[in-house]
């Protein structure tokens, strides 16, 4: 893949580019029938982001490394990223995590099975989760959700991925989706105080929203009117008085007659 190397060599750190590679500098006249599958004499178009420059500390280029060597190199990058994260150097930490993940790209993971895939995921998934932690601190919540979702596609019950995705969703106001993530996380870590705290925070948020909506509706419709006292019907009162008077007169006349 001489063409891709030539294109990348002209890029700067942090730059993104679309690289067109002619078939002569790509997979040639015969193409490739393994992974990736490329037809004969096919031009290629790459979307490339140059994360940074990776010193070849192992004395080998990545394509010449064994599976174990690539996983070990990725793990070293992860450790360096963790050191930067501890020092609050978030951009530097993310760069190391991205380089670690680059050692285990889709084409590499596609070829792994059994213990080798487990070994690779044991390094790759923490890098995605640590990336998510950095992105949450930088308030880049959509990207954090994406990193956590990558992990959950491999490990659907990963508590850290569920928790961090829940935090990012809550920050974006996606309260129901966040609650679902926190509840799933609590299922596998029922005593985790951080998860319980986030669920309480969502409950308090719901209560505050309810009280605010109640005040809004109260302002729209106004206070409930007090029932007005019914006016007495004077005609009815008069007839009651008249009947009572006649009844008393009748009783008086009757007693005199007796």
C-alpha cells in the first residue's frame, strides 16, 4: 500500500484528508481476495485522520507485528494515556488512547478469535471507556455516547459503559434513556453508590420539572374559583312561612273547639 503511505507522509498531526490512491499504488492489477476484498485494478478512496506520530519503539512497523506484539504495544499506549488522564491532560490522554485503538482496528479484530480476541478487547474496551471519561469532562457528550456504545456492542452488560453513557445522556437532557442505562448498570452493580446517586439525581430532576410545570399550568388557567353561595329564593321562603302560619292557626282553633 505504497500510495496510502505517500499520502499520510504529507499530512500534519491532527489533519483530516480524503486520499485518492490509484490502483498502481494500491492493490495493483490483481487486487486482493483476502481481507479487505479489493477488485483488480481498483482505485481506492481513504478518509484519514492523522492522530499523531507514533514512534516505532518496538523496532517494527505495525503491519509486521504479531498479534501479541500489537496488543502489548496498544497496552503501553493505554498506560501512557492513563498517566496523562491522572494529570488532567485530557487531549494528550485521548491521543494515546486513539493510538492504542489504532493498533486494533476493524481489519485486525476481524481476524481474531478465542483467547486472542479476548486479549485484544481487554485492552481496546478500556481505551474506549477512558476516551468517554475524557469526552465527558470536555462536555463532548455525543462523542462520549459513541465510545460507550462501541464497548456495549461487544459487552452489553459492561457497567462502566452503561454508567458513562447514562451520564452523557443525562447531561444532554435525555433523562429517560439515561435512567434506562443507570437501571441496567444497577442490575449488575446494585451497591454502587455512584449509580444510586445518579438515579436519585434524576428523580429530583423529575420532581423539579413536575413542580415547574404545575406552576406554569396554574398561571395559565388561574386559581380555582371559589363556589359562590346560592341566593335564597324569596318566594319559596314566603310559602314556607305562610304554610307554617296556617298550620299554627289551625292548631289554635282546634284546641279552642275542644
